[in-house]
C-alpha cells in the first residue's frame, strides 16, 4: 500500500487522524453461543483495515455491527463519535448515506436491472436526479470496468466477478466515508480476485474513504490493507485471552510469534485436523491411518 | 430372587414422573413458542401499520405488487369461481328436485357463493398464488442478504417490501372476490338453466328474492380481513426464513398453510360478528348461527 496516500488522506482530513469507527467491548451472542466478546477496535479516518480469521470467528458479525445491521448484545459501536445504536430511524438513515457495503455475493436486487440497482441508493436518498444521476451511474460502472451496455441487464445475466463489481459501483455511488467489504474476492478466479484488489486500491486513491475488508484471502489482505486485525473464534480462546490475536501492519505478520496467527497466514491445518478426526469417544478415530500418519510426521519433525 | 416392592414402586413412580415431566416440558415449549410467535407477528403488524401511515409507499414498489396480486390473479380466480358455481348446481340439483324445489337452486347457489365460497375461494387462490410467492421472494432476499443490502442503503425493508404487498392484498382482494362471485353466479346459471333446463325466470326471481345486499356486503367485508391475513402471514414467514433452499421452501409452504388456516378461523369469527350485526338491524330474520 502506498503510504504517502494514507498520510495525505489522514493529514488532509479536517478532523485529523481521529477514529472514524470505534468498537468498544463489543459482544455479540446468539442464545448461549458467544460470537464476539469484548472486541475493541479503533479505525482512523482514511485507513484500510483487513479483518482476517478463520470461519466462524465473527468477522462478518463485526462488519454488520459496524454498519448497524446487527445490534450487539453489549458494548458500543461509534461512527464519527456517535453511538450508532442510540440513533433514531431518521438519523440512522442519514448516517447510512455515509456507508457503502459490498456484500459477499454482491446482494444485488434480482428483480431490478443493473441500472436500477446502482441507482437505488440515489433514489433512496433523493440525490441527484435525472440526467445527472444517469451520468453518475455510467461513471461509477466505468470506474469498476463495466460498460454502459450492462445497465439494462438483470444480475442473473452477469458473471460472479461482474456482479461483485456492480456491488462495488453501487456502494460507491454516494461517495461514502466508510466502505465495508465482506469477502470481496471469495469465489473468484485469481485474475478476477486481483482485479477486485486493484479496484479497491484505485477506489482508495480516488476517494478519501476508510475501508474495512473482511477476508480469508491473505494475498488480498497484504496487498490492499494498511493494517491487519486477526480475530480468533471465542470458543477456542483460553480464559482471559483477547479475541484479537493480531493487530498491526501487514509486514509484522511474518514476524509474529503467535502460532495460531502463523498457522492461519500460511494456511496450515496443524493440530486442527487431528481435532477434527477424533470422534466424541476418546481414542475412537474415524480415519486412524491418516491420524497415525500425521502423528508420525509430527514425531519425525520433533 | 425376590424383588423389593417398595423399590419397584419408587422406580415406577420416578419413571412416571420423568415421563410426565417430559410431556409437560414438550407441550410447555410448544405453548411458549406459540406465544412468542404470536407476539412477534403482532409487533411485525404494528411496525407495518406504523410505516403505512408515516411514509407513503413509492409508486415503483406499489404498481408491480398491484399487478401481480390483482391482474395476474384474475384469470385463475375467475376460472375456479366458474367451476365452483357449476359444481354447486350439480351437487344440489337432485336433492332439490326430489322435493320439487329445483327452481330455488339459484337462491342456494348464489347465496353460498356471495356469502361464503366467493370470498374464501378468492382468498385461498390468492394465498396459494401470491402468498407463497411473497414468502419465497422475501425469503430468498433474506438468505441472499438483499434485505441487509436494503437496510445498509437506508431503506426500511418493512416499508419497502411489506407495505406495498399488504396494500395490494387488502385493496384488491375485494375486486377478486366480486369476480369470483360473478363468475360463480354465471357458472351456476349456465349449468342450471342451460344444461339442467331449470326455468330461467324463476331461477333469477328466486335468486333476487333470497340474496340481498347484506349478503354481498358480508362477503366483500370478510375479504378485506382475508387479504390482510395473507399479506401479514406470508411476509412474516419470508422475513423469518431459514437459510438455504430448504428454508425458502418451508417458508413458502408455511405461508400458504398458515394463511389458509387463519382464513378459515377468521371466517368463523367474522360470520358470527356479521350475524350479530344482521340481527341487530333486522331482528325478525332467521338466525343462522
């Protein structure tokens, strides 16, 4: 990531490097299941943060709590200093104008054309209208590399990569202050994944936007983010341990001593595979041969 | 080996108590879940009514729903209405003929249609054709995060998705009911007069003498409530859809089944209410319920 751009955005901001998004002891529970517990993260204006972690660690829940799609069990989410869970409907709607959300599977409205999908936030907030709106839609689609002839098509007629780019165009249409990406490269081929990465970088260059990216894709996280936050599933934590295992610049990922972070970054199953192979009855193995071979390898390694 | 009778009794008692506990627990769970669902539906309805009066729905959300509920349901409602009118004629003819009252067939067919079969049939067709589709569409939007997308862009999903569907159902079901009534009357007339050869003038006179404005009103009045129930139950099921294709399928099925049960239950209550009103206005009339 080009550090000068970050500095430029941060220094040009009238409010300086003050946090635009803050979570304070955020806890999310569903019944007896705890997904997030006391997660506190502060994201300065203009920064791009990648939130990584294994499936089920609560990354998407964190993202949805930030945008107010999910009401936390306890704790606070502040956007520009305001607790979003204390806002009334009208203020919340006004605040959402400042958010852009790129969903995992784009979440385009099936019943609408691409033009209507990208136009939706403009209509919702009443700005701008007519030819000006049309020009804006064409420009946003062009920014994500889509020609204007896709506009009359329905989302089902586009490929996965194109749908994601339409989702990005829709999120950008109101020039939001905060852009949230939920697994933007998941399910795409390596070339399309890199195109999406480049688009995220270009978006960052064009607009003074703060970005939060939830991803499993380490290549994407390293390429796009200024900072990486790694969450760990609450159920796997030791007592008193923080759910945030890592919170630093991407370069520090290779220097970390935490085994779990290393394991995730290098994509190694380690003891997790053995845990999965052992059934409820202790010692009763589903596939003993595989288990034995892993144990032998580990013994050999020692 | 001798067994201790006290120990045996204790075990039996303990087993019975455990069994009773399990049954109580299971039924208690069902009751609690039922109360929670009822509370949830009431809140959902309240939110919908609040949005209906506080913000005007947009034209582009209203028109497609009005078209789907009103225009696209018309052929199937008209067709089934015609068939029901004819079936009533077939079923009643021989019994009425055996007592020499076949000319009264018009009164029976038309009264049954306008008071009961027309509104219930129109509502059933609407629940099957539109209600399950509503649940499936909203359910799919729920599982594919389209509802989250709506919220994230500042739109309220109840205002955007539920209010137009509710208005379409409530405002257009009376028209569908009138259509079902009309086509049923035409079907009954066709079969009775053209096929069975009942005297045309007597058939019409008896129909006119026995079927009054209040009968027609009661059918149309009930249909408003049926439309409201279909929209609320179907949208609620869609909003609470479980993930996956199975979840969407279940939501669509539940929307139809629950709407249908609610329509019939509501029909009893509304008939009792309308009957009470009828006898308050015309005390000399014969009591039906």
